């Protein structure tokens, strides 16, 4: 089970938690669910500029190719083997989306593609940074409501 809400967010090299709330999206190039959800990152990242950070479990080259191939639009940091960031956040599968509040505390988590959870996290982040609420996915857009990683 991923990190619990209410837990202080562990440090991730390259992510500045003191600059306000952030959503962390853990992903891997070879994950079909990550490939399916990657295009959603473009709208997510545009709605909350600088607040969606990818945490890639691949090297820099594979991460860049993933972004090109699948339209992944968020800036990413690399979580190289043995995956210290993924371990610190108890990531068991990808994609995992984690909302970290301005106070550095985990506010919400989705350990899979879960439309309701991703929309809830997106709405919470939008409210926290003072931008209009947005929907990541809605029924009828061709994506399932839930799909484990």
C-alpha cells in the first residue's frame, strides 16, 4: 500500500516541497497503464504549471523517449535503481499519484489509475494553488474508471 495521507513527504532529489503543493506521479516506461494515462499529464501540467512532477523509474534516455512517444508533459526526476523515492513512498505499482500539501505532508494518494481519485487530487491541487478546478478524465472519454498498474 502506498504512503498514507498525513505522513510527512519523504525527500526526493530534485523536488522542492517548500515551494507549495505538488502532485508526484510515479511511472515507468514499460507500464501499459502509465502509457495509457501519459497523455492526461499534458492537460494536468498545463492546468497547474510546475505543480505536477513525474518520478520516473527509468533512466534519462528512456524517460525522454516515454515523454515523446506518449505525450507525457510534466517535468520529471529520475528515481534510479534501487528506487529510493519509490521505496520511501511505498510505491507498489505504477502509476501512483501522490498529492503533497504546502506543509510537506501527504494529503492524498492513488496507487493505480482511478478516475475518481485522480480527479479528486487534481481538484484539491487546483484549489490549493488558486487556479480553476479541472477534470483529468470523465466518463465517456474512452478510459476505464479504474485500472490497476
